[in-house]
């Protein structure tokens, strides 16, 4: 055996030599060896993504998705109708409009029906103080009075707006609809016509301003995770001055539930930043695909994590290809086709696809939130990510023109994030927020097939030239100002 043959054998690259025949080499082994030499293998955890991110999950949950506005509202009414002991709601907005009054009346009817039987039904509502002031010409505080006057305990969260305890404005941006501590809905839908009716009026009471309602989602979960969500509700009920039970809620597993779920929150009162930590861990350990949907996409840390994940993957793949080619050129007899090398590189280190879906415009056209989204799009596109703008997504197989208020993240088609969390700074540090991370191949696949991928397919791909062509000097100025104050968003 020659010195070269002996060296290649030690490297484990599979070089063999036959009489009067060219050397052959195992390209897959060459790539694997190059990955070890470059430290790429050591930098990637072999532990499954769900085990990295979900450390304290429950495992007996049944999940369903409710995408349409009217369907989502009916899911809440159904959950309320079946509730036996309690129904608790925590929301940022509750409008005094058709939807708000209908849900308020349903709660009151539930309480009175129990009273007629000599029973007690525990109905509690938390509404954020700033959310109560965001009505479209409605008098939302009337809802609070109506509920309290009719047997429902309703409290305004952080009525003084500014909190010394949180050193800021710790509004509750959560959307929780919780029945009996055993079933709940979580997602992006507040209480109002724009969230739960097919159409709504931009100026309440003016039919001429009628537009399609928001594209959004609620996820219903029945099972042992509900106890943790109930505990989170009680924390903010106490923060709002309410009295909570002495005993912690007890988990009640769903009989036919097999989905793994873990709740994460942002809580400025306690300093908990679980959502930020969970999203960062998922991004940093992604191997194949990161798909983010958000109407407000301005958090620098999140954007930097996405850019870093994509650029590191691109750099590692390029280095791995180059190192392998050098090895093969040195030891193989004749060049190995680049396509063959690339195919082996793809096996060891797949290309990481990073996709972001943002609205075609803000809630009020090209507002500050839209301009911040465009700044984020520019950063992501420059790093090699894909960005599309959505005019409203798909419902019942048809594209719909509407504002996309939906927020979610899907990583490697293994872990799904659904909840109230936007991709902005306030979500990760200043607001009270809540998400669920789901690890269930069937349910994550269902979400991708029925919600994420149809909306992505219907959206418009953009690139850097598109952004330049669709930006005027006023917008550039607004983006520069907005970037300086992105920590407020």
C-alpha cells in the first residue's frame, strides 16, 4: 500500500486502489470528515428540536385550529356553552360593538342560567386599560360596566397605564378564552367585529367604511396544559386586584389527547421572558426551515437571530463544500463533479430556509408598523431569506383582501408557536404575552397544510429591488426615525 493510500485509509475516506484502475472515493465520508475538521458537527446538537425547546411540556392535549373569523367566534361560544364551572377571558381589546355585546351577553346568560338553578358559575374577565381606549368610535368601557352589573367579574388591567413595578407600560396583550380550567383557546383574536365577523366598519356606524375582517387564528387546546394557562390567568387576575384560589389548578388530561404542549409567557412584573428564550432556542437549533408570520416585525434581537441562523448556515455550507473539494482534488484521480459534492454536503448540512410573511400594508395603510416591517424585510432579504407580503391570505380556498393580524412561527415542521406574540420588542420584554409551543408531527403538519402554506402561496414575493421601487423619501425618513425607537414597538 502506498503512503497516500495509507493516509486515506486512516482518514476513513474509503480510497481503494485496483490494478490499472483509477482511485475511487466515498464523497459522503469525505464531507463528514470535513465537517468534523471544521467543527460544524460539534456545533450542531444531536438532540431533537422539541426536546431542546420544550423542557417542561404536558403530553395529553387535543388540539384544533380555527382560522375563519366566524368559525373562531363559534368555537368560543361552543366552549362557553359546554363549560360547567367557569369561563375566564383575558384580552387586550373588547369593543362595545356587535361581537363584543354578543359575547358579553352570552357570559351574562351563562351566569343567570346557573343562578336560576341555585348554582354559581364563575365568570371572570380581564381587559387591558389601553385596549379599552382603542375603540373604533365605540364606548368600550360600557362593556366593563355591563358585565359587572350582571354577575360577571370584570377588571381593567393596569388602569393607571404606567407601572413602577414593571418600570413601564405593562399592558396585557394576551388573548385567552378558558373553560373550567380544562379547555382554552389562544391566539391573536381580541373581542371585536374586526376579529370575529366576516366584515367590519373601519369607522363604527359608517357602512361606507366596511372592509373584510382580519386574517387571524385561534387554537383550541383541551388537556393537562390548561391548568398551566389557568395559573397564568390567575396571576394577572391577582395583578388586577382579584382574589385567586389558594390551591393551584390541577391538570386534567384529555382522554384522547396526544399532543405535546408547553406554555411560555412574557411577564414584565416578574421579569420572565420565556417567549423570547423559546423562540431564540428554536431558531438557533433549526436545521431545515424557519417560517415566521407576524403583522408587527421589528424586534432587533429576533431579526438578528434569524439573520445569524441563515448567514451561519450559508457560510458553513460554503466552507464544507470548499474543504471537501480540496480533499477530493488532492487524493482522488481526476475531478469529482461539483453536483456530487453538493449533494453530499446537502445530506450532512441541509440549506436552512428562512421565510417571513408580513402584511401588504399596515392597519392604516403605510403606517409606521408597515415601514418597520419593510426595514426588517430588507435585512432578511440581504441575508438570503425569503420574504413575501400578504394581502390577506386564503380562506376556504380563496384569496381574501384583508389585514393579516396572525402571528406564528413554525420550525423544521416539528415545533409550532401560536399565541398573542408579535415579532416586536414589546412582545418580548414589555407586554404580558402568552404562546403555546406545540410538538406533534400531525398537528404541525396540519397547521402548515391548512394555514401557513396556503397563505404563503397566495402572498407576493418581494426582493430588494421591489422595496426600493416601492419606497419614497418620506418613507425612508419614517423608517430611519422608527428604527431609532424600535424598542418601543
